[in-house]
C-alpha cells in the first residue's frame, strides 16, 4: 500500500539565520549571508568571500564535553534536528514507535575540519597525539548516527552522499521509504561545515568558486556577470511523516511531498550535460509521480548556483520538462543568492523554503540579479523582497558533482485534505 507523505517539522542553521524561522524571515527580506571570510586568513587566496554561519552556539543542542568531540557539521545537524523535532511534536515521548522512526541525513564532505586539524597535529607531534574521536568526528554518516541516538530512532537510517544533491536525495529517499511503508516518520536532510582553507583552495583550483571579492555581487544566479558559486555552510532538517499518522496526533502540516526524481548525467565529473538530459528526466519523473498541474501555480526553487554552466543548463531543463509556456509561467528563484551554496545541506534548506512558500504564499527573491543572461530568460524573481504566491505546487532541483540530479515536488496542504 502506497501512503501519502507530509512535512510536519522544519529546522535549519544557515548563513541567514540560526533557525528555520529566522532563515525564512531573512530570505523574504532579501537578507544576504554572504560576506568576507572570517574563519581563516585569505591573504594568499583568490577567493575571499563565503556564506558563513554567524554566532552559532552548539550548547543549544549539547553540553561542552559533547561539543569538544563532535565535528561542526554534526553540531549543525543536531541543532537543526532539535528545531525540526520540536516543531513536529515528535520529540515528545510516546508520539511514535521508535522502530518506525528513521534518520536520513547526508553530508557531501563530512568532518573535514576535524580531518585537517588532526592531520596538522600528526605532522607536528606524531601519531600518539591523534584524538581517539578522530574517526567518529570525521566520517560522513555520523550526523545520522548522532541524531538517531538523540531521538532513539531505530527505524531505517541512510546517510546519503551525492555532493551538492545530497540532502535532496536524502529527503527524496526518505519520502520513498515512508511512501512504501518502511517507516512512519523520518528525520531527513543534510549538513555541511566545509569553509576551510583546503576546501576553498580545492574548489577554487577546480574553477568552481567565484573570485569576485565583492560580497554583494559574488553570487548572482542567472545574471550575465556570474563567475562561480559562493561556498556556504549549515544544515537543513525536515520531519517527513505519513499523513494519517500525522493527522491522528493532530500535527501541524506544512505541505505534502508528492514526487521525487533521481537521475545521473553520466557525462562529466563536474560539468552538467549541456543538453540538460539528466536533470530534465529527474524533473519529469517527479512531475509524473505528482500529477503536477503547472497551471495551478508553480514555484521552483532552482539549484541556481551562479556558475556559467549550471544556470543556463537548468533553464534549458525547465523548458524541456515544462514546455516553453509552462516554464515561462513558473515563478522561480535561487535562494543561494543569499545563503551561498551549502553543498550537502543545500537541498534540504531549499526544501524547507518550498514548504514555507506553500504555507505562507510567499516567494523569496533572487537578489543581485540585475543583468539577466539572454540564455536565462525565465521569471527568476529579481529584487530584494518576497513576492506573493497564490499557487498549489512547489519544486526544488539540485545537481551535484558526478552528474547527480534530484528533483522534489511539493503540493499545498489544506485542512481537510484526506
């Protein structure tokens, strides 16, 4: 028996706010989290801007001793999971069978801050000085493990790693697991904390990051001036729940997840297929599963990385999947213009945005879009403030190195829906 899946809890730690609510308020106001890098000295670096999380306190979700043995990416995940679980009401004892609660949280890179600091220690002081927590702080699955321990989630657990599509796939696979009866609820999303010297140097040298030193214009999705993405960090967590389970306990429902597409370009390790075949198929899969009717009003939170190849390729994909008329009718924006590219966390944060957009009838802008690229000729919601949205559908697309593509489709939920 296939079952309906809804979102009952949201949590986030982002460069725009340290909760999902703060992030959503900031995005509606066009507030950017992009600024000059403060985590290390960039004097010798070609890239000097990033979207850092500000004033984060891990003690919101753990004590000092736990914080010392937990990598920052896991700290972000635990904080966002706490917000999402409290929002959903499932953190209260007895609200769900532990064996029917799962965790699907991915990270594109994992505990790289720990790996770097411990490597420096090894080279300076030798192997005896390495922390006994190195392995558990470094491995990419640990956010899922720690959240499962925190909430006694004994059901299906699946950390996913698909680079920039990681948390979209985590949410999509969680949706499938509930849809097909393997769980009643899953804590799903992604986390990342990779604004480090080696990460910035590596992404710079593979020609991925913007070298623009101006925080206001470094990330301008769909703009003719774009020259690369701006690295972000943080976490996004959603609580997905089977509809009747949520209704039985009187849970607040943000929206329904109705479709998911997962494909690969099989084309290049970093560049998207110029014909947009893979992402087009992912969008069509999610649309077909959803029964999406674009004429009822569609908001698309685009991957929109501000890289020359992605933005034009994604535009082509929207036209192929929706048709020229449908693509031009859709309201589209890239919230990466404010959050930067949060890598493994980005898809989940943007899924949260879709849920809020359907609930509140608001579309956040693509800030900085002032000189549209002729190849990007759709409605990308330029400006600095949210616009009113009176539609029933939302879509989120994400593409990752390795050719990974993900598309999620959401439908507005109205009280009384059965």
